């Protein structure tokens, strides 16, 4: 399975329920990477989408502890165990964990690849992605050339879980 996120210099991903910054090229990469695939996200992340509507051209699986929670055009599961059961019907390499913080933390042990947009800036934030550089289990597999968006510099970095 894959993780995909944009992080700042402190591995922050959001503040007050919003992304830290919107970079068109990051959104393009996200679309190219996830279109036609399975995206897994939490209820709060879904609620940040325009009109709270699931992403087009993807299988959206929403994790919510609320047993009554329903979303049109999405699959809703209520536990990690239920999610893992549901994901067995899809190819692992076609599954992308897209947030937020608690979903990333809970699903990290099940993932082998992380697609990270690393933004060379530090924002005020209240939500974070696990810092893969502090983990002995992960290594950098690929790094793009540095990109810029106005005065922001960023790179696309792919991490892979080390195999023993």
C-alpha cells in the first residue's frame, strides 16, 4: 500500500482542518498517482473536500467510528480491521492512504511506499505525518529535481520500506 502527502520542514500536513498550502503541481501529481485507484481517508479529511464530496474516478473508502455515517459514492468502514478486510479485494499497489494524521499513523505499518511532497518551509500546524527520516524502516528511493511555486521550493520524494 501507498501513503501520499505533502509535508513541510517539520513533517506538518495541516492546520485547523486545512492543507498548509495548495501547490498546483502537487495536486497534479496527486491526481496522476491516484486516479483509477483506491483512496483511503478519514471522515474529517473528506469534510475538507469541496462540498464534502468523494474524489472522482477513484474508489473512496472512508474510515469513521460513527456507525451511522454514510457517504454517497463512497464505501464507509468503521475500524482498521474492517478496512483491512475491505482492502483485500484490491491490489495493494493500487491503494493510497491520503489522510489525515490519525489515518496515516494507523496505516503506516501496512504501507511499503510513501509519495511525499517535501515543502522547504515551516508552517504553523496542528496535524503531522510520521517523520520517515527518523525511522530506520524507511529509505529514500527517488527524489525529483527541486521545483518552485512562487517563492516556495519543494521536491517529490519517494520512500520505500526497507526489506530485511
